[in-house]
C-alpha cells in the first residue's frame, strides 16, 4: 500500500498565500514548534496542505532567513561546494545559514552558471571548456588496408626454354643463309662449312661446284678470345 495523502485536496486552498494565513502559521509554530506537518494545518486552522505549509515556512517565514542578494563570499562557497557535491542543494544550503535550497538552486541556474560559462568554465565539471574539447578518449578507428582481389584461375608453370634454344640456333641459320645468298653454298657440305680441308674424311663436296670458303676461314680455334 502507498502512503496516504497528507490532506484532502478537495478542501484545501491553492495559489498565493494571504497575510492572514502567514500570521496564523507563524503564530502556531512559535507557540508549538514545527511538529508534524501532516497535522499542523488542521491544528493551526489553515485550509492548506501540510507540504505547502512546510515550504512556506522554510522558504519565506522562518526568522533566520537571510534576505537580499548573495555576496561574493557566498558565490565562491556555492561554486566550491557544487564542485564537490553536485546538485545536492539541501546539503549546500546547510553550509549557508539563512539560505534555502530552492533559493540556491534558482540562483545557480540564473546567475552563477552563466558566469562560469562566460569565464570558459564548464559548470558541470568545473574545468576549462577549451581543455575538455581537446581531450579525446576515443581515437578515430583506422580502416584496415583492403586486400587486392586475387585471381585464383592463374596457374604456375616452369619457364619455357624455346627462346633460348632459338637464340643458340640463330647464328648457324644466319651463316647458312648468307652463304646461300652469296652463291657460295651450292655444293657446300657440312664439313667444309666448318673450315675442314677439302677432300678430308667426311667431305662430300664436288670439285666443280665447290666454291666454299678457304681452309681455316671459319676455324674458330684461330679467333682471339677476349
């Protein structure tokens, strides 16, 4: 079960307090003390809620209230207490005699908070705003390098030696082609093309058609090695 209401709302006055109501509340509290706020309105002859009587007494009617503007010392004390306690206005008001928690909260939101922002101080953390803006606890995430697409259809095979074989055969083919174009290779055999003496073993050239090079012309043994 929840807590029962402190009064019957249908039979209570609402709105601003009159001077007669204030006098009745002050006279009763001076004579009997604060006591129980739930039973006080009926005992004092007030058609008010117990919570309304309590707030009226604490914020406006109690004799130790301090009237007037806040002093510079009070401003500094409120700022230092707020940096330690935060928005716990009742605890802050306990350190400032004569000031109410509601009064301090309103003064903070309308005056002190704006002063701190004008000085470049965050009213929540009480630190310079510029310093907080430069601090970054979440560095930007770097994107991982993208792996290039791989062609899985490629195959690997040993290098072909066809070009090397052609390079080795090319000098011999060039020599034979030059001899044929010059007309000296009509009856030239393989032995004479290598510089062997005519009529030696393995020579098949005919005397009438032999117009090949002289002996030793193509002898590679006589070339000077560099």
